[in-house]
C-alpha cells in the first residue's frame, strides 16, 4: 500500500504548469506581486515550444505604418477568427499587446529595428499593416530567452523535467494541487497551491504531419477535463499552410509565414500563382487582384492592396490542398513557395536566416536560388480550456489557463503573430488573477490522500502490468487515424469512423505497457501523454462532427460555407456524470455593440475615424 | 532504404555499455529520426532529449562518431552506408541515462548573469531608440540556442 506521507510535498501560492511564453509571463507577473510562485515543465527551461516560433508578435505599435491602431488589429483578429472569437478577449489582446511588447524590450529583448531606431514590424497574413515585432525568423527564441532570464532573477522556482499527471481538487471542486513525476527518477511529488495556471500548449501530436514537438500532447486539456473543467472550440485546429513536405522524415516542420510576409509567392506545377483564384468575398476588397498590384505593394506603395499569399492561414491551407487534389501539386505533394525570385540572396539570408539554414541542411536546397516545396501541417489549437475573458479562470475554481491551451481569443482561425502576443497578454492576465486569487485565500486546502493514491496507481500500473500494447504503436495508430479522418477537410462519415477508431484505441490504452524501469523512460512518458492525447482527439472529432458548417479552420465538405445559425454557438465539452464525454451547444454572450461596430465597419470608415480621433487628441 | 548499423550508449554515469542496433533508414533521415525508430521498435526506454527537431531548441546534443552534434540536424547521408554510427552523450556532462546528461551547471551560471539595464536616455514614448547597426553584434550572441555543444571539449 502506498504511503503518501513519504512523497515530497512542495507548496506555492501560485503554481504554473508549462514554461513557454505564456507560463513564464504568468510566473513573472505572479511573483512580481509578492506571492510564492513555482513553475513545472516537462522539458528544461528555455526549450518549450515558444522557442520554435519564427515570424513575430503582433501589436499595433504603428512603428512602420503609423496608421495602425488597436481597433484595426482587433478588426483583423475578428475577421480572421470568422467572428467566433470571444469579443472581449480579442479586445483585451489588441489593446494590451503594444505595452507588453515594449515591456519585453525593457527586459532585454533585442528586436530588429526600423530606420528610426524603433522596433521593426513586418507584414503577415490577415494583418492590415506591418505589425509583427520580430527578430529575423527566430522571434520565439528571443522571447523565451528574455522571459527566462527575467524570470529567474525574480525568484521564480523552476521545476524542470517534471511531468504534471493530474489535478487535486478540494471538497468544493476547486483546484488545490497537482501530482507530478520527475522524469529523471520516476519519483512522484505533490504540489499544493492556492491557485494553478495551465500554460500547457496544444495537442498537435495527435496528427501525423505536425509542426509540434513531442510536448504537445494536450496535457492541459486532459487534466482539466478530468478535473471537471469545460473545454471549448476544440473543432478548430489550424493547419499551417506551409510545412516542409520533403524529405519525408522532416514532413511537417514549419516554414515560417514570414517567407510570404517578405514577398514569397505560391505556385503550382504549371507555374500559376494560384492564390489569386482563392480570394474569399470577405477579403476581396482588401486584396490585390493582379500580380502588378501585388508587386507594387511589396515595393511599398501604400495604395496597393496586399498579395493573396497573405490571406489568412485557413484560406491558404485549403487552397494548397485543392491544388494538390486537382493534380497541380509539386513532385512530393505540396505547392512551390518561391522567395528566390522576389528578394535578393542577401535579403533572404538576413531576414530568413533559419529558413535558409533549415532547407540547406535538411533538404539540401538553397532557398535563395530554388523554390521550396510546402504543404499544410497541423500547427495550432484555437480551442481549449474555456476561460473567463477578464480573469482567465476556468470553470474549475482556482484553475486558470492561458496561451494555446485556453480557448476564445482566436475564434475559428488564428492570425499568424497573434499567438506570441497572446502569450504576453493572457500570460500576464493569468499571473495577475491567479496571484489575486491566492492572496484572497487564508490557507492551503487539505490534500485528499485517495486522489493522490489513484493518480499514482494509474501511472505506475503502466509500468507494472505484465504485458500490453506498445505505447509507440498506439500513438502511431492515433496519428494516422486523425490524419485520415479528422484532417483539414472533414465529412460526417470520416469523422464517425475516426471516432470509432478512437474508441477502440481507448480500449487498447487500458492495457498499455511501458517496458523498463521508472528512470527517464520515454516509453512510459509516451504512455502517460497518450491518455491526454486520446481525450484531446476525441474532443476534437466529436466537436467537428457536431458543428455542421465550415468556418475558419474547420472545414466540412458536406456542409460548405459559414452558417449564420452556428455563429450563435460554441461547442462546450466536459466529462459527464456517467464518465462519458458530453457535448453541448452553448449560446454566446451578446457582444459590446461598440466592438461589433468596429469589427463590422469598412476599413475606409474605420481608418477615417482613427484619423479624426487622433486630430482630436492634438 | 537500407539497413544501417548503430551503437548507442546505454546506462548511467556509474556503469553502462554500448548496445548494437540495426534498422531501416530512408532518404532524408537525420540521426534523431533513426534513434526514434530504434526507440519505438526495439528499445522503448532508450532515453534521449529532443524538442523542435529543427535546430532551434538545442535539446538533442550528443556525440555522433565522436563529434559534438545536434542529432536533428545531422543527416544520415553524411556517413558511408557501411559505416557503423556510434552515439554517446556529450562527454563534458555527467550521464543521467543513455543519451541524457546533467546540464544543470548551465542553469546555475544563468542565474549569475546580471539582468539587462537599458540606458534611460534611450527611452522615448515610442519605446527605446536603438539602431540596427548598433544591435547587429548583440543579436549575433543572442542566437545561442543553449545546446552546449561548444562546451564539449
């Protein structure tokens, strides 16, 4: 029998799970408010997924085009999200992002500069103006290093290579702790906390072709679901249009949108610049209709409209998919992305150094001379843990969520560059509100030994059983199922078959067996992550089946086009009383009429309004 | 497709030995791909660190045929087809298990690096004013991905 008094217990007012941009931002904010703050992470500090972000962080600083304003950023975000975003979150994001980016600079981030010495900003899909503060094509590295360095000087306690297993809740169902496992030793540790922040990222590892690292197994979704939290919008999974497609072993690795932001064009195997044929009505008035106009835009003509390659990711990914299906794809089943004809070799190496290096080494291809082959890759979850917009608290009291693992900010489709700024803004809000919540609590809740025992028993039984399914094989089966049946284009019959296969995999998972001992055992870690990945996959597939329309990143071949009726609802998922997954259509809040007015006004009217407003300020 | 031979260190700091593996290698594969294949098929508990698989995070540092390298950026075609590829940890660091080392010294050093202080006079209401030619050099150092390969001497 397990004696839980022998397990080490660590206490923090605020405990954060995940040390990417969101988790570190939350930790910095919480500890700056004088509460004891700990942060647990599956990897080592500085290695989280944020480090892979390339393009930049979107904020209406107006350094490159002074016409920019939070209202235009907000409008772009809502249109990109197909108006399903939580309005208040999109507003908070657009208004707070500029000050958080400037604060990051104060903490030591060295951004690329404009000629006047300000933070430089680049163009990106769906953003009206150059808006992404960036450092070449390694913005995520700059962000995580800055937050890491700033955080450790503030006295945040870091717990590296420590896997969170499940939440502990008190008699009222509030989060009061979490059981974790040290990867190095396989030993368990109990964290008691007054509030907990999930910043656990997404779940792209459910697909075969993904830009995500091994960490992206939907841990936050799985743990929150098991603790009774609501999940929302899980049907919206962003397939980034440009992942590498060749060689096979690197399929899915991200090719930054900055390639298109810097002028890169997409071609099919007939040499046609096909994006001109895929401009949605909503964006027609703001998109160039000739190559000549697109070229003028690239040369800096303020009156020229944006090239169609910079349409939102959902549109570009579907277009590449269509071209390949129609037999006009590249030799390895993608499209050609060419920057070589658009920019000088020197410019490419300066603005896209890691892309240059990545293709040179992994594909033996010189992007300053030849086009790249690219295709859609699973990249980002718009959905996740349902949170209150202002406090970021989930439906489980004391559990907060921010970054990719939280839902609402991006609606049905995220704009590139809005993720890094999301991490800064909502990480900050989570840290602040989790600290305030902790400060209002007089003491730690008692830990229920039965909960601890259950969590540990579930974890160790994977090692202890005599024989059973190989976790790597189960994961591979799940990946090919999600790729085939819950992919970029969805139908009822495929989704139903996908769900049936997930159900079968859940059964097999009950007998999963990790060979070897508990010390640094990747097979065991893989098996533990699979529990969360299966919950995530099931939620995605069931939500995708229920939403009978095509909106943003969710495309149903059997229900084309956006349906007005569906704009009224989010799909909310939780664990039903019978232990089965329960889905419901939940009516959305009525938005602030002023926000609706901003989002729906024409760009000309909005720009005129801003000019008038600014005149009034002088 | 070809069968390729691998020797991988299995064990901890106190004791261990090289284990031999043979596996199929396809065009374009990097050493990390092969290690993952061996892990999935033959050695489920083979410990290895990795994250981004694109040379950006600096997690999969190891010695490949005696040279410090990132396994995710080392292509199999750098080696002869009949050559056995030997993989060990970076020898600078104590072994935790198999290909995973204790690099905590670096995090101790990290704490000793003083925080940045920007010159208050450079601050404007639009943020700090710094010119590209002045930040070029600083940016070069900030490209460090903390892979610690350079410490493997």
